[in-house]
C-alpha cells in the first residue's frame, strides 16, 4: 500500500502504547480544497490534525505517526471512552462537506480507505464495531462523514457494523411499535451500541440530532430525526450484536 508523508506538527508529543489504539474514526475535511485542508491540518494555530488524509485521487498521506495522538476527534464519547483522540486513529477524506457542496466519495478514495483500514485493523487488532464516524462519537457537533459515506460497503470487509435486512420481514405488531415505548427502547439500544449525549428516560431537544446521526449512517436515504419502525429494528439488531 503506497503512502507518502506530509507531516503535521499538531500532535501530543508523548508516544502511546500500541494497545491504546482501539478505534478508527473517519472524517471528511469539509473544506473547499485539498490544499486548504492540508494547510489547516499543518497550521499550529489550528490545533487540529489527523493520522491519514486520503485525497480525491486515492492518494494516502500520513500526517501524524500512529504512535502519537493526533487532534482529530475533539470532545467526544463512545461507550465508556471520553475524548477519543487518545485511543483512535483519525482518517480524513477530502470532501467539501455539507457547507461547501457535499460530494460523493470517489471509488479510488474508498478503495484505498478500505486497504488502509484493513491494514490498521490487523496491525492493532481493532474490533469491527470500532470503526466509527465523527458524527457517531460527537453527534451534537459533527455530521461527517455524512450520509454519502458507504458504511454498508465497508461492513462487507468487517470494517464497521451493519444490519441484516431479514429483520424487516416480521410484522410490526409483533414488536409492539408504538409512540409510547419506541423512544425509550430506541435510546436504550443506542446506549448499548455505544452512542452517548442523551438521556434514556427524558426527552430533550438533543434527541433529534442523535437520531439523525444514527440515520445518516444506517438509513441515509431518510434522515428526518424521527424514530420509525425501521431504525428501531436496526438499533435492536445492532444492540444484540
């Protein structure tokens, strides 16, 4: 796997143990060009960076060595982990993002991302369920990599989780889908999966944002922030896994 070095000064200087690396977090750059993205990721004043950047042509640039903590995740939570920088490798995909004109990821970009992720998974013994998007770990702040990111395709290489479509063959009434209990059941499932930033027992304005983060990943054609039978079933399936 070919990669070139384009190192950033933005990382924590103390090395970390190989065993500390438990997650891969995928982002998009969300800037107008690759050049602007690289400038920001290398600017000491920005205080942001990543371990790898993959451009639209599929070229992989390593910006921070794996054994150093890059500053890509920010304030974040997943399961019992807080501020995931210490335990993750961050990968940025060049894409203008929602602000500047969200693009489809290129085939070469995704192909080489899969190669890189498979390599990192083997090297650091990363679990399949620990391949996450920025919006999974920081849903109140971030929407990347967004609804166009092909999580289903990655799951075929055991990079991230997906659901079995057979779960929808059972009748709705067998699962007691009602507005009364759907919210609590859905958020109980999300908590088991790893999502945070919500109160299982109490409805808040944050609910819709969290639901959208889940939908962006698992039902990208319908991201409306409303709990329905489909996402309840998906959440139940993933929680059991």
